[in-house]
C-alpha cells in the first residue's frame, strides 16, 4: 500500500453524500488512462471515508444508497474514475513533470523533421516545449498530445505519420529475432525465404525508424537488410 503521506485525496459527491479515498496519485492517472492497477496497493487505506482527515468512514447505508452496492472494489473504481482529484502542490509538480516526459517520448517516437525525415532528438523536443512555453495539464499525456503538438509546431517543424520497412534477417539470427521483429510494429507481411532468412514488412511510427535500424543492426552485427518502402 502507498504511504498515507504520499497519497492524494480523491472525492465524489453522490446522492447528496460526500465520499473520499486516499490513493496513490500515479495510480489515479494510470487508472484514468485505462491501465490496470493493483487496487489494494494503490490505496493508503482500503476504506471509503466521509472525511479522510478525521478517519470518519462511510456507513454501509450511505454506500448502498449512493452506489447501490457494498462491494468496495466497485465503489473505489467509480471514485477513482469520476472523483475530484486533490494532489498536494509537490505531488502535482512531480506528476506534471512525469506527464511532460511522457509527452516528449510520444513526440520523439511518432514524429520526424519534415525537412529531412529524421526524428528530432529528445533534447530538441525539450527545447521546443520550453521555447513554446507549453502548459502541461494534470491529465493523461495522450489526451493532451494533439493540442500540445499545435503549440510545438509554432517553434519546431513536426510531421507525424508511419513508415513501412522491409526487413530481411539472415538465417542464423532469424529464429532468435523473430519475436523481436514482430514486436517492433504492425506486421504487414512476413515470410521465410528458401535460405532460412526471415523477411517482413512492418509499419512503425516514423520517429522509431533510426532506433529500429540501430537495434536490428546491433543484434545482427550489421548483417540485417532494411529498406524503407
């Protein structure tokens, strides 16, 4: 379980009754992004309160009246999803910084410089965030991405899209790298050549091209063949 001093208050008013839980702030955001979380480990106390500061727990009659159930997991999930989130100033600062890093990674992985079709470096994207004075909200990175990209484009050329790569992995590396190749992107075609080599066409975020070429080049000692289609 998260420590009480590290937990944030999440509250909801339902049917005229106030309820609160004490939850890990990172878990709250992860849950709202649709990710699976370990519910009991994400709460400081596996209880539902009327007032958490006074340790005043909600009665069963109030829970039944408001939520129509006494199943704590069901109720807690509803509060996590719909409740008002109250992180401390320090918690909010750390969480915003974490979301900023996630946004930078999304831009790096999914975009290129349209002038040369090469990905921008993380340092360059960070510079653009600072130069454009981008304001990061306390919500998931994916929800904010489109709006933030519009701001970044005021100071940095960005092109989002996908790239198709035809990859031929030599026979001596193919069995061990088969799973790796399939995990790199959307597999459009795959076949085993007569000499035992693996041939695959994959679709990837454009910003991943250089990293993928480097990864496969290192794994095959430079023997892999990669061609953009």
